[in-house]
């Protein structure tokens, strides 16, 4: 039997969905008796954008794929996370997104080429026009940099010392904040535009090639 549990008391947290979780009856009683504790990741105010997206969009996406590819004799099948997890555990594989993809494909023991592509969605605009702090004389400093700074846009892919980075910040002085998608900065976030080479313009999804097990800062 499943029970609904308030993360914070109903008196302070209310009955909003971001203050509720589902526990089995055994765990629910154990929690209130003090025998178990909730993980620190469980807290009031959690967001459910990912779950909402999957609930709303997955069927439309699935049906569109069937419409496009089934006339070409390409089979489209729905799968679920518990099936992927079961396949991964049966083959003694670690939990990684690219390994889940192999399990979903039906070839969990395929020999990888040790390279994966990591993607990150970035914003398209900076809608805050002015900074919150007002300067002397009532001057409001702009929070938006020009479309181009020294010929570069925000999130352009560039090269520095044989490695690929993205521009996460630009200054009119020509010093940029370069980072990879792990968040590692180059030269403490301040490097002259004269030392970098342009590779490709920004995209809505940034794509980085990685060698397995070397995803951190070099």
C-alpha cells in the first residue's frame, strides 16, 4: 500500500505537489518512528519539469516517429526505465547515460569506442536588460552585452591550446570566460580573445566530445 507523505508538515508546507512524496506503508511508518530518514535530495520545492515534459510530450514524439519511420520499415518501440535498469544490472554495467543507450538499443555488451558526445541546452536570450544595482545619479547599468564582442557571440565554440571550449562570458575589454561543459574555467575565467580561435557559432544545444572517464577538469 502506498501513502502520501508531507516533506514539511502540512501546517508549514501545505498540500502543494512540491511538498508531497509517495512512500510505501512500511517506509512511511518507519520514518515517523524515526527508524529511517529521507535522502537529502528530497526537499520541499522540488521541480518536476522533466516529469511533466515526459508525461505530455513523449506520446506525441513517439507517434511522430512511428509516422515518419514505420513506412520505411524501421521499427519504433516504447521502452521504460525499469527495463533499462534490469538489463544494465543483468550485464553488470555501471550507471551512465551512454550505457543506458546501449541497453535500450538491445546491444548492452557492444564494445564502445571510448568516446561520447555530451550536450547541454543553453538559453537563447538574456532578458534582464539592466542590472539590479542602480549607480550614483540614478544610472542603470546595462546587463546585456552587444550581439558581437570582438567578433564572438556568447556560447561560440572556440579552440585554445588544442582544446575545445565555449564562451560563457564576454567583456568589452576583449577578455572572455572560457569553459568546457564540466564547468572548468580557462585561466580563472579571463582570457584574451587574441589567444583563441573560432570553431563554430553557438547552437541551442552545445555539443562536446568526451573520452570516457575523463569528464572533469584537465
